[in-house]
């Protein structure tokens, strides 16, 4: 709900205006209490996005949430398995980082691990210590279990890109999942999501 997602076509209005306004006000109040004031005009944009969203479960969740911690949990998408869950976590933490620091910081992290997962004995990337603290301290990439994807990250002051690259069946054909965050001059953060077509791996 916080983001203005880039889209090539408008979505039908399906949300309740009253519920959306109440949920957004409750959400923005929680963010303000946590020191993450939203830019002027963001409330109206977020309400419009809410009204266009089809059966957005986070609205009811926020309205029913008894405290700030519960509201924050409403914003976290249900895990869909790797790499969706890892990417969702990193996007959420990048959003928080920007609102706190007002920049993404100039950073470039090479593919981690450097070797494709299929080249390991188990055909999975092993649990191992990340070569840069940004992976675990800022992006919160889970490196404690085996993974099927390598990850890459780079950012400038107002733009961040994170990618997951993998070959689930180890047939030599890799797929890339890409998330791009951009803080634009209109005061809104936009996210572009690029996933490979279904069945490509």
C-alpha cells in the first residue's frame, strides 16, 4: 500500500473509499510514530492505489490491527518461496532504509555467491557468511539455509536494483527476477517488478 507501483494500464476501482481512507490514516500514523513521515500528497496517492487494488487483504488487516507492530505485520506479503520471499524482504528493508536515511547510498554488490548454485555438490548454494555486511544487516538476505539463487545488488542515491539469478533444474538456462526501486521527483517511491514468464525454468 505504501508504494506507487509502475503499471502500463489502470486497474478497476474495487476498494471501499471509506475503508481505504481509514487504513491509510492508521498506517501513516504508525509510520509517523516511527519517524517515517510520508511526503506531502502521498496520502491521496496511496488511497487511490488502495481503491484500485483488487481485494487487498492488507486493508482489513490494518483496520483490525490493535497496535503498531500488528500494522507492520500487515504490510509483509506471505512468503511464496525463493526467490519471491527473499526479494520481498529486501525490498521492504530498502524502503525502510530510504525513509530513515533519505538515500539508498551508492553501493554495488557482486553476485553472491560468485559460483552458480548448480555448481555446488548439492546443486544448491550453501549456507555461508555473506562477503559484505550489507547483505545481512541492511537487505536482510537469509544466508542461514541452502538457496537456489544467486543475488546481486546495486544502488545510487535515489535508485536501487536487486536481482535473483537461478537455474532450478540445472539445465544451463538461467532466469532473472528483478526488483527496481526509485524515489522520483514527485515525492513517491516507485517499484518495478520483472519476473520471468511462467514455466521458463
